[in-house]
C-alpha cells in the first residue's frame, strides 16, 4: 500500500482555511442576528417614543430577545406576577403577543398595555425635568393607591399617575415623555388636585413637595413669573416691573414672601407702592399686604389697588371684571323693594351696556339701558370695601332721584322678548357632551359617571354644548342651604378626553372655590372635598378678628343636611351660612339652650373684645337687628373673584321683614 504524506506547510494552510471559514460563518451569523434585532429597534404603530425593544425592557425586568426563524424575532419577558409574555415580531412589522399560553386576539391593545407600563416605570425610575437631582420614586411615598393611565394628544405621549395624598385629596400628575437627541425626557406638565388644574406656581410648589426640592434659592423668579388667580393672562413681574424705581426683595424666605417696591403717579401725586406677595400652602400666589407711601392699605381695599394697577399696566379683561361685579350688584336688593337689581336688569330693561372704571380703593360700574317703553336711563354703582353704593341716576339725560327712577322703570312693565330657538347640537358637540357625561370629575366617587352623580342632585338636568366657547354646559335646579338654586356647570375637556369642571354658577352668580368644592362633594358624596368651607368661615373677619380668633380653633364642623357651618362649645352654638359668592352670614345663635339670634351682634362683639357672655344674661328685649360686617382674610387670595363683598348681616332662618334703606349711599 502506498502512503501519502501531507507536508506540514500544506497542513497548516488547510487548518487556516477551515478556521477562516468558521470565522466568516460566525460573522455572517452575527450580521444576520444583528439585522434581525433591528426588527425590534423600530416603533410600532402610533407609539413613537419607545421602540419595541425599549417598551419591553422598560416594562419588564427579565427580557430575552432571540431570532426565531427567517425574518422573525421573539421577545420573551416575565412580569412581577411571573406571567410570561411572548411576542413575535416580523420584518414586515407585524406583531403577535401571547400571555402564558393564550394568544392575544387584540395585539395592539396588549402592546398598548405593555407600552403604558413602560411609561409608568420610566416616570418612577428616571428623574423628571427641573428635578434631576431628586429621587423619582419620591412620588410613591407622597401618594397612596397609585394607578396610571396612558394617552396620546396632538402627537405627544403622556402617562398620568393617579392617587391620593395623605389628607385624602385626589391627585393626578400628567407626565409628557419624549425623546430628545436619543435621550428620554420627562416633564410633569399638568397637576390636578380634586379635579382642579393647578397653575404654574401651584404646580411648582406641589412638585417641590413631592420630590422634596427646596425652591427658596429662586423664590424671586418663582413669584415674578407666576400669576395672580384673577389675572392669568399676564405674569406678576410683567405688570409690576412697568412701574418706576422697581425693587424686588425676599422679605421672608422661610414663609416664601417677596416684597415689591415701586413708584406711580396716583391722582397727580407720586406715590410709593409696596406690595407683599406670598406663596401659600397650596402653592398659590396671594397678596399678603400693601402700603401706599408707607401707610397700610386695609385688606378689603387691596383687591381694588391690584385691579387698578393691572388696568393701567396690562391688557385687563374688563368684560370679565364687569361680569364679576355685575353678579354682586344683581344679587343685591333694590332699596325699599323686594326685587333685586338682577330682576330689574333682566326683566324690566333692555339693551343694557356696562362699563367699568378703576380706582385704588373702589370700582365704578356704569350702566345705560332702556325701559320697556324705550326711555333711556343711566345708573352709576360704586363698589367699595364696605359695600355697594349708588352714585348717580338719570332718566332721558336728566338726573333723577333713584326711587323715582326705579318706580318709572317698573311702571313701564316687563320687557317682552321672543325666546331664541336653540339650534341642534353638532356631531362634535354630541361627542363632547357624551365624554363629559360618561367621565368622572371626582375619581374616587362611588358614582359610575358624571351623569349619574348630577342626576341624583339636580332636578330637570339639561346638557348642552356651547360651540363658540367649546364648552359643555349642564343646567338644573338643586338645593343649597334653605332654598333651590338654578345651577349652571361649565365643563372643559382636558386634552379632549378628561372632563374638568371649569366654572359653577348659582342664579347667575359665580360660585367661589370653597362653595363649589363643597357642592361637588355633596353631588359625588365625597365629604373630604368640601372641608375648606369650614376654613373659609374660620378665617372670615367679624370686625377686627377672625371667627377662629374669637371662638377658638376647636368645635367647628359642617352640617351637611342644611349646608351650614356650625360652631359648638359647652354653652354656645353658632350657625353660619356661606353664600355662593363667598359672603359669610350668622344665621342662628343659641346660648345656654336659648335662642339669641337677635343678639348675635352683641354676642360676637363681646367675645371679640375678650368679654364674658354672662354680662349679657338678662331678660331679652326685642332688639333691632344690627348688620354684622363679615370681612374675609386669608380665606382666599386677594386677587380672586369674591374678595369684594357686601357686609354680611345676621339672618335668622325664618324670613324677616326687609329694613328700609336710604336712597343714596350704601345699600
């Protein structure tokens, strides 16, 4: 047999070729593997922030990605409940998902659930903008019973964290998650507390609490870039920086107080204006104090000074102010009459035109109108800290006594106008009405939706859509206190999907937040929402002290059956009513079991002066009621709609005869 020997050199060449072939095959396999992995580096459907791979890796901890055939990649993941998710993605972009052994019949919806969970985990694991040094998981210790929701709006993607804070307030934090230069960016864009959208300053303070970040270092900028509630269109700094010799200083860093100093010409004289801005516990900017040439401006006059400055140095929405102050006038009784000014101007006059003039201590509201017989009349109202005054009245360009003018207007009869025919609601309006009806403005209510809740409270509820304002309107009759009111609820749809109660009106009167929150708490049967009604009463001023200072911090509660605030001690019980516009009134007083309602003024005055009620224990005589002027301090920011009030008077629960009122002056 012949044996062939291979030379060593040829042997090494053969082995090299084999090794090179193996390497080439491995490289080709690696290239192919990587090309397959690109299948899951794409976006799926309308989900454009996270790729398929990123969605799974952020939603689950244990993720495996492997090719499984020509043009197919399999993703396997296990959640915290040990459920196994298996997704198969093709090079054409098709996806199928199985949970356990069950293949999803709706893979798009299943993927959305996975994607939403990825967004939720990102919000909890990656620092958000402006809070990069804070622990993103801080929100877990601030909120209880957290859930989340994912949605898209105008091509942007959001996740909403929903929960309750320690006092029981319903909180929603809306995070926008995007990708900038390949990096994830998270912004807390909106915050809702009990359905109320926080403004920028409120949101900033709220998030600082959540993420435990101090804001004192930029306190000046926070205040200057924030907005007073009644003037959302222009920042505080933009308005007040237009005065002369402006200076901003931190007055008290721990109390979050900033002081503004500037000069303006008022009534022909240079005047130094000092205003103290404060960030309250809710994150809202309020005016804490004001001085003119070093002299204190009393609390009740501050709103007039602020509106005067805004009218001079910003594009003030005069129509909004006119509407606000009209409601105060409309709810006021005409002197020596059982009718209100609201009835006079809505039933006995037509073509009314209103104008407003601002002063540092008052507002002048001017109206021209016609009677049913086409006579022209003119009235000037002055609203000041202690009430509403009549300044001037004219009939057909001739000055006329007010009582004579009223008599002639009423004698002309009611204005008869045809009722406008309401056009049919558009398909868009029907859709938005349905979204509001089927949604819930109070998430933790036992009611299924808004429609069910409001139907339980209102008689003859009617839903409509205001196309011009793009708002959904609900009207109906409901009880508050001792009477029925005509309610109007105005809803907006946040991001076109989440109903938010924007405004509430009762008999045309704008309802303040505390009363609005209380009524919403009654409608949805969530009592905690209405507790601020007690704080409003406690912080209202009798003459020089608040009711809390007079009566003490304990013994306060809400009588929800009668919509009253009660104060009770061993021998004294006082019942307070809060009007829709915020006026606080004493309606009943019992002392040692006896009805002392007619002596309410003496009771409160004695207690305010530090005296004892034993000095009043004597046979009661019929005493003419004295009006109690209830001022409010710290209950609302001075910029809010309800800071200008009439004096509140003692009103027993039984109807009383109307006292006569002078023709001119306060009424």
